[in-house]
């Protein structure tokens, strides 16, 4: 797997040498370098893209994510608060939430912006729109309101999976994973785990993001050892999670104090 990522990186570096002002290539490089956990290099790649397209939300998001990978929550939050006025704030928040589930990174004002986004901002997909609302309330401790939105998300994803149009295996895997998360928020433990496992099985290959969602489900339903099995796998493959990320992400707070988790968070 690492050789495949190395090949992708080499192709992108050659493309950048041919067209150093290509924003598309800069985005591709930043994404690959984030997955390889080369945080400063990812920031530099994003900066090259931002020199051409200074308001692109995805590239700003890449830089913010690179600090999270280093475990530097304060700098990530400071950068998010300090984005130029010209940047579409709603698009940036959607990029952070849609790519990495970073509802927990947002301060109160940013969460209010996120919660004000219309359904159209989420591609008119009610499942994702409702789940993006459930998570901020969950981290605020408002479990009643979180479960209201989680239940709406559950119904939307169940409807999609009951009458699925023809679509890619990964799309179906993501829908099962998101349904599993919604069920976990609702306390329906067995059903949540089932959906998460179906998501992993149906993705076809090792899909780190889908495996990540299964880890989150295991945490929510109170199965720390199985969650840690997933995290050990994720830290061995190219992906955004890192020991530093584990230390600051409140999704993993229930695992703190567990010796296995503490070893992972320490990078051992």
C-alpha cells in the first residue's frame, strides 16, 4: 500500500514540476502528503496552491488538518479563526466537516454558522445534513437534541439503503457507516455495530475513512477493545489519523486512560 502512495506522490511531484501553478496538482499533493503524515510538507503544498487561489476552502482546510495531525489544536483553531474575510466561511466549515468530521474543532460562533447551513449546502442530502447537526450537539453535551437529529439522519440513510439507485460500492459503504453512527448516537448498539461492519465489508478494499467510522461506532457503543483494534490498523496505513490527532480529538476521550490507547497516543 505504501508503494502505491509513493507512486502517486511521485506522479504529482512530476506534474507540479511541469505546471507549478496548478491548483489541482497542489490539492492532490496536499491530500497525499496528509495521508502520509508528512505534515509540514502538506502545509507547504497547500501554500503553493493558496498562492494562486488564496480563498480556496479545501486548501485552507488542508493546512488546518496538518496542525491537527501534529496534535497542535491551538494553532489549528487560531488559523480557522483568522481566515481572510474573502474566504467563504460556510464553504470552509463544510469542507472541514465533510472531509474529516471536524464539528468538534469549531467554536460556538462557527458551530452556529454550520447549524445555519441549508440542506443545499450538503448536496440536498438530508442524512448528512442531519448528522452534521447531531455531532455538534453531542459534543456540547446536549444529547436530547443530538438524538433528534441523529434519528432524522437514521431515517434518511435507511431510506437510501432500502431503495438504493445504482451507485458505487464506496458510496454504499459510506451510507452504511453513517447509518451506523446515527444508530450509535441513538443507543441502538447491536444495529450500529452491524451497519459499521457491513460498511467495512462492502467497501471492497481497506478504506481508512470507513474503518475510522467503525472505530467511532465501537467507542459510542462501549466496545473500547474493538475500537482500539481499528485504531491500531489505521495508524499502520496511510491516513489522516496520527498519535497527535488521537490526543486532541474528543471522539477518543472515552479511551483515555486505557493503556493500549495511551501507547497509541504516545506514538509507541
